[in-house]
């Protein structure tokens, strides 16, 4: 089948990590016999009043990608003016894609704005519309008067909705007018099983190595809870005979304060800043446990990546993480210091099979299996 794959989150030269998980879904679809063209519209904040560029390339995986990029000091206004974006997408499709590519399916990623744009385009072309949902802020979006009305209509008229977790499915269901559960298929994110690989860990009974990955930033409503983790480690060290070290990967404006907190709490921590994925793999392979304190995750890519290396996970007992982590591959903790201390202590004395952990997660989320899962949805629509 021919698939027009729409997104407003997609990697660019300006921001090569933006929407990488969407691009990986496109590559997963490419592994099946479907023909896919990506049409992405990405809006950057800049000092310019208005600058638009359109590129038409084929990426390393052989996926044709037509990318509309807008740079403007009025980025937020343009981003929320969905009809304007729709007109640009429709025009580019007509001028650069339509003559050689007539899609059987419109597949959008994230309800706002691409899901709304995809709904309108699918209606115009009289094609079935599929929406993959990754977004943590669906509930917030549904509080926006006009935009949410368009979003609910897109959800309602989509022939299939593919949330990346059961948790996200439950977040979306209240906003489907018909509450039709039959249109849902949970399809997770792709986890790079070629890069994140299992490696036997050297054992040191006297030293426990922990690793955590995030952007450590001050936000109005921060999801990540590094202070909770640091407090728990501090308390844990008073009750065990082993030394504990923490590697914190990622940058952000909160790093200086976290360094001070570690010093105050006598927690040995190394802050690496941002690392390339190849370096992250090495850190995970060297660590005894991956630790992830958070209040929400719609999927948990970093957790899945850690599990792919055979590294057991200690994480918060929230949202989609409960779908990834179980007693065979880690420990779930309530977000209080005492329970995090309990979870870390239990993890240390548990006997995890790293190779089996990696094997099980690979079965679920490698590129080929995700491609097969999405393709099965397409086949239902024939």
C-alpha cells in the first residue's frame, strides 16, 4: 500500500533529535512492502519574520522525505494556526508529490497539529486516516476550545488510532465521541536493537553503579524527579555495606543545583552532559541498574533502551512504565523517598537475567516487529 506519512515532529538539520521516534516509525513501515512518503512541516523559532524552505530528499533508509520548514519570530502563532499549515501541506502535496504518488492511506503522527492536518487532507482526498499518538499532553490540549474541537473530530473520524502505550490509549478514550475501542491498536515505539545490545556486566559486590538519563531542566511542571532519586540514594548508603555511584546523562539548567545537592547528600555522582547514543550504550552496559524517577511517561524509550542492554530498571510506578517493567526486569517504586530506597535495596539483592531481559524487550520493539504491527493495521483497511 502507498502511505503518506504526516508529522509536525521530525528531525531537521537545526534540531536533529526532534521527533526521532516518528522517523523510526517511518523506517519501520519501510521494512514492510508498503511504499511510504514522509511529508513533514516543522516550525522553528528564529529572529526572522518569515522564512520558508522545502526540501525533497531520500534518507539513508530509502524513505522519501518532503520537509517544509518555517522559521519565524512568530513561531507560536504560526504553530497554532492550523489552517495555514494545512494550506501549505496541501499545496506541497499537490505540487511535489501527487503526480507520482497517490496514497492509499494518510497516516498522521500526534493529534496536534499533524493529526488535524491529516484529517482534513484525508477528507479532501477521500482516503482513510490513521493517527499514531505519542503525546504526553493530550489532556492539556483537550482544554483548548477551538483546537480541541478539531482534534476530537480527527480522532472520531480516524479509522485507526495507534497510541504507543495502553496508558495513552486510556488518556485518549474519553475524547472519542463514539468511545469506539475497536479502532485502537497499541503499537510501541521502535527501540534500536542494533545499537542497544546486551553485554555481560563485570560484577563488583562492593560497588553499585546506577545510571539515569534525562534533560535536567527547570520546568513549570517537571516530570523528572532527580531530587527524589538523590535523597533515596543518600538514605540507602546508610543501610548497606556497598558504595553507590550515580551517572547522570543529559544537560539542562538544573545541573548545577543537582551537583550541589549530591555534594550536600554525600552522593557520588558524575554529570556527563549530552552524549551520543554510542556513548550512552557503553554507560548502560557498564551500569548495574538504570534508574528513572518521573511522574509520567507515554512510552519510556530510555527505559526500553536500557532493558535492551540487559540492564535492570528501577523506576517510578507510573503511566506506561508499568507496561515495560516487571519483576523479571526491574523494580517499580512509588514516588516517595522511602519506597525508592526500598526499591533500590530490593534491586541490589535480586538476581536478574540480563540476557533474557534484552531478548524479551527486543521481541517487542525492534524495527521489524513494529513495522509488522503497523502493516497489520494497514491490511485491515484493504
